[in-house]
């Protein structure tokens, strides 16, 4: 299967906002998204 670079596609931009109380959940999300780093570029900021 070709990755997005081989298909000349732009990565998906993902924005998510979170509360400081949810920092542990944000870290878990980033861990799960790590496999998609070539497809998804993420921007996060606390709410």
C-alpha cells in the first residue's frame, strides 16, 4: 500500500482542544495517532 507521499496527497490537519485535567487523555490520543504521523499533522492546545 502506498503512503500519502507516494500519492502526492497533503496530510490531514487535525486540531483538538482539551482541558488541563485531560492531559493524560491527550497523551494517550497522541500515542494512538503516532502510527499515522505521515498522514496526519496535529495541532493541539489546552482549552
